[in-house]
C-alpha cells in the first residue's frame, strides 16, 4: 500500500513539473503554455516583447492579434498594452522599468476573437 502511494505521489510531481513549461525561449525570455500555443515574454527595462509559437515551436504570425500584459513590479501591477510589430511579435511599453522576469499574466486575443492566457510565475 505504501509503495502504491509513493508511486502515485511521484507521478503527480512529475506531471506537475511537465506542465510547468516556464523554460528559456529562443529570444532569451521565459516560455509558458497558453492553450495550443507557447508564449515567450522578454522584458528589457520598460519594454515587453511577446513571441507566440505553435505546439511544434514554429513562430506564429501575430498580425491582427491584440494583447495585454498585467505584470507585477515591486508591490504594484502594471498594465502593458501589446500590439503587433512586423507581424513577428507583440510589444508594448510599461510606465516604469520592470524586473527582467516579472510575475504576471499575458492575455492575447487572436483575430478570430479567441482569447488565451499565459501565466508567468
């Protein structure tokens, strides 16, 4: 009985870490899963860049996408409106400098109206 519980616990820990994608992306930012997409967020001072890729990690054209990042800086949250740049990624400016790996959420709306959220812990 003890071995069975231990095995179940190990499987739960392993599956939880598999879902917590939060790895380093091709643009140097953190990557997390959002629906059927992978979302990479790169923050440099007050600039927030977001790159979207599909399940095969191929870049997704973001023309027509809209986005909003709600990020924590210190004890305050900042809302950053994201707009497409050259169809390759979305970008926006914060009111003040952000840490390089802020916690928060990026919400993206595709041209078809579907919304996804990427959580960064």
